[in-house]
C-alpha cells in the first residue's frame, strides 16, 4: 500500500499524475495520489482539478502558502498508507516500471528509505545553466550514490516508511528555498537509519531560465547561511561551505568577491558552470560578511 505525495506550485501536474496512476493500476497495488498546490492562485490549477476525476486521486489548493517543508509534512498527515512516495511536481518517471521497481525493493529489502535518483533529458535545452549544473552535479550513478548515501539525498524522488517519516519530518522552520533536502538527510543519519539508492530515476523537467536559476541560487545561499549560523547544519556539510571555510583564512575570497557581479553576469550570459561556481562562492562570502 502506497501514498504518492506531490507538492506543487504554479505547475501543471496532470501528465505526471496520469502516468503514475497508470503504473499503479498495472502494479495491482492499493494506492492513492495526493497533490497539494501551495496557494499559487495559478490558472494551471484549472487543469489540475481534472486529477480529482481519477480514482484514488486528490488535488487540492491550499488557502495560504505554507512553504516547502510544511507542505510535505501536511501531505504525510493526509496519507493513508504505510509507504510514502514523495515526488516533485516537475518530474516524470524515466521508466514505465518506475512504480514496480520501488515495490520490488520494498519486498526484498528491509530499508526504510529508498532514493531513485535524478536524470536530465538530452532533448531539453542543454544550453541552459540549470541543465548543465544538474547534469554535472545531480545526475549521479547509483554506485556512487550508495558510497555516500546521505550526501546524495534529493527530495525530488524518494520512498519512505510512514512511521519513520513521522519520527523525523521536515523542519518547518525552513520556509525559504534551499538545502531542505540536506537537513532532512541529516535527520535520517542522526537516527542511524540507512538509505538505499536504486536505479529508478525521474527526469527533472523544470529547467529554469538562467536569470530565474540565479535568483533561486541567491535564495538558497541565503538559506545556507541561516542553517549554518543557527547550527542546524555543519560548515562541512556542503561542498560550497566546505570550500568557503577552507579558503577564508587566506583572504582570497575578499579579492574574488570584488568580481562577484562579473561572475554572475558571465554565468547568466554563457551558462558556464565554472563562472556559476565562482559566483556562488563569492556571493556566499558576501552573505556571510553582511549577516
């Protein structure tokens, strides 16, 4: 028995839900699909209301925006079944056996958390910075993911036992965008629960335009600063913050930060991952300096 849980905001999720509904029926499993829109007031929700016509599916628009962590916790409280499959709204399974692959793992393994992974379609716009960064940093083989299971935790596609989820939940103090998956992964690790990564990816379809991606990056870096200063995560928990504190004693960041706006503009214009990473480290320096 499985509850598929999807948090959405200003996005059409009908194709995703229809594909999942088809696979769940073929798997002959007791299921439900619950999708909540976080008060986006989007016209796309007119189309999303069609989800309510599918058996065992429910779409609802929240009256008030509650944030990325709280909406996932709310989805879990509405879930009826033992296993919770969390999916981002802007994904699509790479395989018609996506659901059955997860069910087989549940039957043969005693893990409480399974991660399917993320892929990027070659048919999408490879010239966008978000695609290039995701392809390089997020599309990781299952063998590498299992070597550092907690590091490669992405909330876009994971299956978790409901009774364990209720022990840890998402931290609702985290309202803004960025690093909520890391914080959740650390809670799993604190509880000494192992994660099993499997080859059961979803395509990430929500490829932002460069300007939008950089805006989101700024929000994520501000959130990273908040998490570190509040001791919710350690300085060594992300590659970005680890590099920052390694370079900080040498004063090189103070010099490089003079060119932060230049790095940002080049990354935006050319979709260069190298200049994007230079922008990230110098922007983090500015955020730490000003906080």
